[in-house]
C-alpha cells in the first residue's frame, strides 16, 4: 500500500468518528456517494450509513476497499488529487492548444474515442481551431468568473475538455452565464451524462457534449498530429 493509502486507512481506523473521516476523504477526492457506491458494487445508502455511523465501525477490509476505490476513481480522472496529496506538482488550471489548421468536430471526437451525448447533428457543422484542457474543480474553486474567458485562448471556436467532473452541471452552468462560448464540450472520465440541467443548457446553447475515457495525457497525445 502506498504511503497516502496508509495515511488515509490509518486515520479512519483510529478515528473516534470513523464515519466523519470516511466522508471527509470522499469529499477531498471529489467523489459522490453514488459514484463510490457504483464502483464498490453497493448502494449509496450503505455509504451514507457508514458516514453517519448508523453502521458499526468498518473493519480493516472495508476500509481498504474504500481507500482503494478513492485512489482508483481519482486515477480514472487523471489522478491529480492523489498527486497533490502525495506532494506532486499539479498542472495549471487550464491549458490551451491551437491546431495548425481547422479540424472537423467529427475528426476531433474520433481522435479522442469520444461518445456523442447531445446535439449529434451539430458535429457536421463545427470546425475547431483548437482545444483547451480545464481542471473543472480548480476552475470552480480558484478562477474568478471574469477570468473564465481566458480558457478560450485566441478563439472560442474550440473544444473545451473538462477534467475532474462530478455530474457535469457546473461546467455547463459556467458556460451558460459567461461569454464567449465554446463550440464543443468534452467531459473526461465521466461514465454517463444524466444531469438534466447540463443537457438542457447544451440544447439551448447548441453545444454538443462529448464523453471520453481517455486521460489528459492520452488526449494530448492523440491530438498531437493535428
């Protein structure tokens, strides 16, 4: 077990209130009860019961599964929480990349193994001048709203790839209330898009939403040739 896992497991095991410790670490990693429950193959109410101490204190086996799940789920989203807590440097809140020549949205989606969730017909109309990788959690917590436009670089005619996404609502709300707006939105590491508000904003703004399982480094590698 790596040092961070040992630290988390040890704190929970020795805590006077293990439920509060479990909840604290889940929230530090930005993982919902539903997301954690699905990964562990249990119900969200079971997670809630542990966090509220309605269940007896978890044994070491349960704690180990919980800690492993936090790190593995975080890893699928880029692993930046683990890296930060382990002392590794985190990248900037956003990274802007421009293409040498315009790229069709269809080619972009194919390159990143994307799944089209909304506004599929719009893809044939969109030409992208580049893309931006945005750490959605840090953007929400650290970036003033009036600085949000900086993620578009020289042109908003681009795809914005959001990492560390929970349910997908916050990025679309930010897009809705600010200008300019991107041509395409990509959620990295999100298994599905069920949030009705995010979907509605996508439809109103006519901005397709794409999901990809590729991590940030893989996305950049796939798009190098453009």
